[in-house]
C-alpha cells in the first residue's frame, strides 16, 4: 500500500496531462475550464505528496517492474511537493495572462503537466539513463511551450535556438553515460558509488571524462558559464509565464537530480571539480551581473539576474564536498528563489495581460500611483531577489554565504557578496521607476482589475516571502509554522539519501 501511495502523485500528474490533452480536442471548453481541471489534478497530487511529509524513508517500489530505476524517498518527496506547488502557482498567477492571449489553448496546460511529470520523474531517478529520459520529457515539453505562439517570429527564433542547443548538449550527456558504463559496467547511482570508492584515481579516468560531459548538461540547463548566452534570447522570446516556469520550477528539477547524484555517488571527486567550479562561479557571477545591469527590458533583467542566482547556488554546490550543511542551503535557496521568481515574473505577466506594454523600465514609471498594491508586491519581490533583510531571499543568501565560508571558500563568498551589493542597483532601479517617476501619459487611461485569482496568488507569494524572512522572529507569538520547520524538512530529506 505504501508503494502505491508513493507513486500516486506522479501518476495523478500524468493522468491530468492526458485528461487535459483529450479535453483540448473540444473547442467548447474555455481556457478557464482547462485551468480549473489542471488545478484540480495538481491539488490532488499535492495532497498525496504531502501525506508522508516529515517521515524519513527510502523505498524502491515494484522493483520487479522498475528494476530499481526509480527511488522514492523523503528527498524526492520534498522536491515533488516543491515542483507541484511551483506549477500550481504558475498556473494561478497566469490565470489572467492565459485568458488574455488567444493563442493559448487547452493543450498548453496539458504540455505543462507533461513537463511536470518529467520533472518529478527526474527527482526520483536512481539511474543515469532514466534521468536522461525524464530530463528529455521535461525539456521537449518546455521547448513546445517556449514557441507556443508560432505567429511570433521572436518566439520561433527562441525555440529554434533552445531546441538546437538543448539537443546538442543532450548528446554530450549520452556520450558521458556511455563512457561511464564502459568503465564501470553500470549506470545505477548506488553501484557507481561502490565502484568509485573501490578504485583509485588512476583507474577513474573514463569516469572523470564521462562526468565532465554529463556536468556540461547540468551547466547548460541551469545557465551557468559558459552556457549562459542562450538565456536572454530564450527567456525574452518565450511567453513570460513560460519564462517564470523555466526560471523556477525547471531549475529546481535540474538541481534535484544532480544534487542527489553528487551527494550519493560523486562526493569523493570533489578535488577534481574544485578548480573548475571556482572559475565557473566567478565568471557566472560576473557575466550575470554585467548582463543584468545593461538591460533595459525588465524581463531580460530578471532573466540575467537568474544567471547570478545560479552563481550563488553553485557557490553552495562547491561547498557540499566540505560541508553537508551546504546541501541544506542549496535546497532552501531553491525554495526561496522558486517563490521570488514566480512572484516577480508572474507579476510582470499580470501587468502585461492588462496593459500589453509594460516591459521596459520606463513602462513601470508611476505604477505606484496607478496601482499601489501591485507596486508594493513587486517591491517585496525585488527586495527578496536583492537579499534585503526581512525577506526569504535574505535568509537564503545568508545561509549560502555562511556555509561557503564555513567550508573554506571565503574569497568566493566575498565575491558573491559583492555581486549581491551590485545587484541592488538593477533591482532598486525598478522600484525607483515605480515610486519616483510620473506615469507615462499613454498608460494613464489603462484600467486594472485586481479582483482576479492571479492577484490573490501574487499576494499569497508575497506573504510567504515575508513569512520566510521574519516568520520565526517577529511572528513567534502566532500559531503558524516556523521557518525552522522548513529547515528541519530539508535536513530530513537530505538524510534520507543515505538510508
């Protein structure tokens, strides 16, 4: 029975994707109806995923059928919850955006749920080929979502670039798996661990080369240096709701598998990766910061800043070999960034759905006078992205930098702190535009309708961001879960990897 309960969330998401696909064959169902069906399946999947939360376990269900290719543990369950919540928030925030653009059809939500299915499988993958298949299921669905409006040449260019580069880098992954299988005779993570521990460095040359090729895929998917160049064009060309999905939910899914693989199978290879990761972190932070500073379009600025956040995550990643607490900081940072990225991108999509023109910094002038509520929400998101105290972004950055320093990477942590200081410029620039400049005359006649689901979803995310920053300090007298509860869940999930 426990085995069935563990696989139910992923099966429900798959069923929801199939149901949405069949419903999209009939024009009589409106986009609002499709959103309702998708939300229903996601809430149901979330309920089954939350059911075992807090317990520490690791099982490989129906091993006769799955051949131990999948593992269901507290770690994967934590990411499953995060992925479903992320997808749910994206749909709720995009409710107005999806209805305002006629090119979105019911099948869009079906594709989104297929991609979520692939991401959950990736979080549960216990073998390299299974991870590749799960990654490709998610990736191809995202490719389709990026170019969903084929009448827009910018989106066609974006999906073409993303598809070609993604397929090219996927070949590197497969070549890496072949080399590892040739050297070790297995692609199972647990068996790889045993092989690496029982052989000397001189016997692991092919494993090193294979892992290097696989790690290329990891760097490409998270947009780390030198694979960051596609981000601005693809994020700019994709519908902003898809951009939010890629920057938050998809990034979490990528980290879920590679962090598992690194913690379980490759911790002894830390010395090999240290100098490479050090260089990559410096260049990722530098290029990401430069790109964010030079952008005039808000969407591109948020896309460029996501590269900087990748640099912060890699800083925690390099410290994992020295300090297991760094793994906790990675997961917590991912949760903080999930909320903040969905909130900021989602709010922009909410505004675009009504005005059609607010895409540059100048377009945001005077928003605080027109819609103080939306401006306040955007301010909270910018504060969190910049790491200002009293937000969950501050706690996440503090956690990452502290663990990096504890692991001995003091200079890298100082460099990341400097990048954080610089980031205040491009985040606060948007706040200044909203509060200290008069509104553009051509936008003054635009009307807003704040009585929408997307507005309430944005407000909910803003509350969570504040709760993540001050919940355990100022709200101790209220009967609400503490932020320490998330830390405890994160620690339990990582411990389940070693059962």
